[in-house]
C-alpha cells in the first residue's frame, strides 16, 4: 500500500517541484520597480538579477547530472532543494545590488540540481507509461511557471513585501525537502562514472544539423522569458483593472498542448511540426503587434505558449535522434543552451518596448525557420522515436 502511494506520490512531487523551481526565473518581474525605488537604482540594474539567476541555473544543469551518478538521485534532489531554501532566504536579506546578484546566482545554481536529476530519476524508477506522463507534466510545469511565477510573486508582494516573496519560497522549498525524504526512492550509484567530457560537446557541434538545432533551442526560452517579462510590464503600464491578471495567466491554457506532441510528430513529422510551430509563433507576435487589445493579447498568448509547448519536446526529440549514442551529452548541452537564452531574455525585454520586442522576435523566428529548413529531415517510418528523448527540457 505504502509503496503504491510512494510511487505515484513521487511523480506528483516532481511535477510540483518543477513548477516551484522554474517559478524563480520569474519572481523578480513584479519586483523590479519596488526594489529600484527602495535602493535608488535603475530598473535595468535590478533586471540583471534575473539574468544572473538563469545563467547560473544553466551552469547548474551541467554540473549536477553527472554528480547524481556518484551520489544518488534522491540525495541530489533533496539536498539541492535544501540548499536552495537557504539561498532563497538570503535573497530576501539582500540590501544592495551586489548581494542581490550574488544570492540570486547561488540560488540559480542550486536550483539547477533539479531538472537533469529529476529526468534521470524518472528513467530509474518509473515504468514506461508512468514515466511518459510524469515527464510530460514536468515539461508542462516548466512552462506554467512563466505565468504562475509573476502572479504568485505579485500576490505575496501586495500582501507582504518583496522580501516576503523569497521568504515564502524558502518555506516552500523546506516543505519540498521533507516530502523528498518521504516519497523519493534511492537510486543506484555508479562509482566509476566520469564527469561529462567537454570534448564531446565540441564533437556534437561539428554536426551542422545539431548546430542549427541548438540555435533554435537558444531562441526558445529567450523569447518566452523576454515576452512575458515585457508583456507583464506592458499590461500594467497601459491597462488597468483586475482583468490584467487574468490576461497574463490565460496563457496557461496553452501549456497543456505539450501532451499532444507525439500525435503531431507522428502525423506531420518532426521537422514539419517544428516549422509549423515557429510559423504559429510568428503569427501570434504579428497579431499582437497589429491589434494591441486585451482580447487579442489573451488569444494569441495562448497560441504562442501552445506552439512553444509542442516545439520544445519536438526539437529535443530531433536532437536525440541526431546525437544517437551521445544523446545524454546532447541533452545536457541542450539544457545549457536553453537556459543561456533564458538568462539573456530579461536584458532583451528591458532594451525594447513591447511592440518593438514583437517585431524583433518576428524577425528572429524567420531566421529560425530558415535554419530549420536546412537541417536534415528524419523520416519517422525509418526511425522510431525514442520516448526517453521526448521529455527532457529544462
């Protein structure tokens, strides 16, 4: 009885962790102005705090996967989130830009222990059907955090303070630590595992198809983070009313389309699915630029998130197929590239007004379509999709 509860409870716990970990990419969005006024610095200076977080989060993604082979998945997940709880509390005690940058970097690095280890845990402990469901929901949770993070942060800010945002997350992470002790099962350790060879990254990048694919990967969270950062500020600067929060959150609907990725890739093919998704992203940005109304923003933010939700697992499937025996290393490089793009997102959004940002990404994704049109086409009738490669994102 308890083993069954532990089996399903651990899956629910990993999805909850995915949401709460990724939410911290976006916690600063509603706090930029408050902190800048309190410390008498520019908003741009505070924005850099988000970039430090995501950059060190990306570095953490490269570090903890191999470490979990030596120390065990459960140990890394448990003590990674415990360390993140203390680092998150320290962010709340920041009193200048230097301490904010340092503690956000530390927080990001420690939270980078989640994604690669969580996916490895899924492969170690779940049967195929359960593994597919949990990995899909973890992916969905990562994208949901783009909407949940700013809303939760704003709610805590209005009822407490900006410091209270980080104290609250610290308590969330401490609770997660306790739940990890209860629900997660130990994984086998591999004593003779070497760290990921960085020379293999170079070998992968010799492949033109992978280079072009990683360029698209770089664009994914770059556009997602920059869009919702700028979108949030644009809404509150030009519109009023409680409906604003509904508009911002409504994009959550689109995240569930990730569950349909397998259907579309089988019907259209991986390459065609990716190109169609990018075309829909361009359409979304174009319509929001052409008709700047709340209803248009609501509808096409759903389409943008839905397209991105399908594009992410599609391109990771393609990379997994192209990398073949080096799939694990290719996934690590994918994660690092993805989060490097995310670290630049807040800087991009700060440099452009929202309409100009839309034009920028329309042009950017046109280049992405050109890049994808030149990669080798994989025929699914010749290659069976490896379901393990469908789930890894952040």
